[in-house]
C-alpha cells in the first residue's frame, strides 16, 4: 500500500503528472479576482474566505479524472484489482496520493494568496486549518466520483456534475470557518462539522469507490 | 489441481458469449485456448482472474492464485523498467526482480523509461511482471503479440520453467508457442444466440 502511494505521488510530480496544475489554477483564480472585483479593499476582505475556498475546490476538481483513468487506460487498474491488496485500500491510497499532490500544496499556498485578497489577519490560521481539515474530503469524494466514471470516454463533465453537489457541505463549512475566524467569532461549530464530513467520507467512500470500480472493470 | 472450471458461462456487456466451459489444470500443465476472434477468450480469462463474476458455473482455485496478463501491460510511461517491475514486485510481496529481468533479457534496459521502449520490449516487461507475482496460475491473453521469434523463445522458456516449478498456465493465443500444451477449442462452447437477455444482468447490477 505504501508502495502504491509512493508510486502515485512519484507519477504526479514527474513530467506529465498533475502536480502544479491545481496550484497554478488556484493562483490564477486568486490573482484575477481582485482585478475583476475592483480595488475596494473592504469588499475583497468580505469575499476573501469564499473566494479562497471556491478556488481551492475548483483546483481540486481539475485533476480528479486522473485518479483512476490513467491506470484504467494502461491496464494497471485490472492488475491492481487482481493484486493481493483490497480495492478499498487502493481507493483510499489513491485519494491520499491525490491529496498530497493537489490538496496539500493548496493548503500551504493559501495563506500567501490570502494576502492578495486582503484577508483579515485573524483569518489566516483558520484558513490554513479549515483547508487542512477539509481538502482530504474533496480528494476522497473525488476519488469516488472518478471510480464511478472510470470507464467512460470524456467522463470529466459527468464527474464534475456528480461531485460538485457532494462538495457543497465541505465548501459551506470550510468558508464559514474562515469567515467566522476572520471576524473574530467562535469557529468551533463549522470546523467540527467540517472534520466530521472529512472523517465520514474517509470511513465510507473507500467502500463505495471500490464497489463502483468492481462494476466498471467487468 | 490448481484450477478447475466447471460448466462455466461468461458474459460480455450483458450478453452470454460462452457456456458449458469445463476444464481442469494440474500443476505443471499448460492449456492453450483456441477459437476465432470474438469467441470470448478474453472474457473467459478475465472471469478466471476474478475481474468479473461468472454468469453460471464454478471456478475452483485458491484465493489469489491467478496472475492475469492482459493485452495492456500496466506500465507507467515515466517510470523506468526497473521502477515498473519493482512496483509490481512490492505489491505482490517483494520478490527479487533480478531473475525476472534476466529471464526476459531486460538487464540492459533497466534504467530506460517505459515510454522509450519498443512495443516488443514493453511486452517483455509486461511478461516479466508475471514472474515477480509468484502466483501459480498464469492467465495470459495473447502473450506473444509484438514479440519477435527470439522473444517468443524467451517466453516459451519462462513458461517451461514455471511449469517445471509446479505452476500452471492458461494461454489464449493464435500462434504456436513452441512447447507442448493441451489445447481447448472454444468454438463448440459458443453461447446459443438469442438465449441471452441483454438487460437482465445489467439491470440487476444497477438496481439490485
């Protein structure tokens, strides 16, 4: 399992991998929004938590279809399915590798980009915390969506449509955590709910993803 | 007995393609599947490998006994020959990759990335993967595609060594492999047309 994780991370950072794609997209969104909204810093300050979270979510979405599609196309997925590791573990490990290649760079870059959006100084810690807690759920839900659409040609659109509604709770509680933190309010409730969503997806979706993969490999 | 198939029926895309398939493999035995294109050789092999459930009948084999070799080799283009093979060895319990590299004459290509291999070299690497799985039954789908005669000889030698070590092989192929093997012609086992319900299995799958 560790080897599969290391292989996926290695593949994503080598030439042609998805590493940097999400990060670049996140950078573009957060740099362009101030130009589009205009130079009123109080408006930017008000929308910063939402923009940062929406940007992180869309960046995550960008590389989801690669989670299983590449392995499906070159036959690795068949071989992994017959290998002595359970398919549930394959789904979990692949989601984890996707998070390390996509989610983790977003978490680390977000405070820097928060400056561009004039995020309240009190919000930076909460931005980091909420993204760190919330983005694993994005990767796991995405892996489930990718497992559902793995056999389809051009499944990317369907994947986005399937996954976006499932991303909404994470987005709401994630952005709410940052908004409350930036305003100096208590953040316990949204952060705990965000953590609950992440833990719930990590506990349940590997099984759902494995079941979807089994059907799609037939 | 390492693999026994009894009255097996298999379906592709919800339509039955083969039925009443029965055979048994003893240790040290190879069985070559023959039949025209589209008869269901790949479907049969995927079913035996556990990638899809049989429509009817039984497959008796030990858990994790079958190593599947498909049309696609499962190679990652940006990884080297050694990295590709080492990965599959680690997944299957960490066998030494040295003998597998030697058996398919890949030592000179160790550091080359898979995207720079020729089709035949990729195939050899894909077949070398079978050696690092350490599994007793090989289910191979057209293993000699794009191999030259020298490489086919390497493959025949590897299969012979595998059989001599008590393994078994189930091979779908159209060519002569150069070692003695029983043959099973699948043509008489073609599923009767019209008996299949194109929707039955799929509907159960979606709503069951």
